[in-house]
C-alpha cells in the first residue's frame, strides 16, 4: 500500500481553481520533490494537504483519510507543515519557537528530549537558544522552522520552498540536514522547490507541476540525467 496517496485533489481560492485533479503516490521514508514554475500550484498543493484551504478529492496517510479543512486534526495525524516564509515567531527565542511546535504534546520529559534532539541536528540553534528568532540569519530561521516541525515528531513533513532567499551553500547545508533527518527517522518529506537542480540531488522521486496538473513524475536521478526533460520542464541543462 502506498503510504501517502493523493487522488483527484482539486483546490483553489474563491471561484478560482488552482489544482485540477492531482494524483500522487508517496512511499514511506521518501523525499518527494514537487517542482515547477512560479504559480503552478505547489504551495496550494501543500495547503490542500495540510487542510488550510478547501479541497476536493482524497488524501490517505497509511490508509486513513486526512480530514478536510481541519489543520489541527491533520497535524495530530502526524503531518507537519513548514510554510513558505517560515512562519517563525520573531520576538520569541529560538527555544520558545521550538516549544511552540510541541503544543499538542503533554509529555514534558519527551519534549525536553526532543529539544535536545533538534539541537543535535542544528548545533548553531543551541548556541542561539536564548536569542530572538527574528535576529537570526535566513538560513538559521529556516532551521528554526524545520526544528519546530520536528518537535511534533511528524510522520510527514511538508516543506515549502526552504531555499527562498538563501545562498546556495546555505541551501545545500539545509538540504543535507533534511536528508539526515529523513535517513535517521524515516520521516517522509514532501519538498516544494523552484530550485530544481539542487533539489533533484537530494530527492528520491520528483513530480513536476504545471498549471495545477502533474506533467511529469519519476525517479529524481533519471529526471536529472535526462537533459531534454530538464530543459523542457525545469529550465535547466
Ligand atoms: P510560487 O513558487 O510562486 O509560490 P506556486 O507553484 O507555489 O508558485 P501557488 O502559490 O500555489 O503557486 O499559486 C498558484 C495560483 O494560486 C497562483 O495563480 C496564485 O496567484 C494563486 N494564489 C495563491 N495563493 C492565493 C490566495 N491566498 N488567494 C488567491 N489566490 C492565490
């Protein structure tokens, strides 16, 4: 059985439909890249998955349908969303931001252990634990956003354009940590990105979205190796 199964997902804003029937299968422990140009609907897809916008169609996680339009219920099922623009709380300290990610949990000892677990992945955050998140660099803020998602011990992380505004080296470092988390915790990752070239290095499979439809799917290394595909769909090569 496919771990995350999206069938005929349609979604939009007001009268405007953005997603015109998305079918997507994601295996457990996979890093799944969603690529595509500006405005293709990548962010909208993540919003529809995590229940912050209305959607039709079905999404099943490990055989259970995700509730619609109830983001907290989706979060309780183990789906963590790291939105575009990170969504960190600037005046709160790094550690306070991490603890916000554990708001659904009551096990204090477990939460404390998970703060340390997050610092294990991001040592620089431990150094800055008492600093306001808003005073950090863009890359560090993205680490806080990811760390906050990890505090919920998610089964699936939805990561929306983490490279936005980051230098290529910082993005590479961040993707490396995402891969380490994926390998150590078998967390499934859905990674939305415009930076196709780098993303294809780190993802297992990739899907290219074009005007609200999946135009192409395949193993990331095959898509990367196919120059014509890379040129036609991704503007690289
Ligand atoms: P980008 O990388 O530019 O964010 P994207 O592939 O993530 O691109 P979306 O952000 O999902 O694309 O946008 C798809 C379409 O939905 C666009 O036409 C956009 O203008 C529209 N859209 C996005 N958010 C909203 C909103 N809150 N209200 C109305 N329309 C929206």
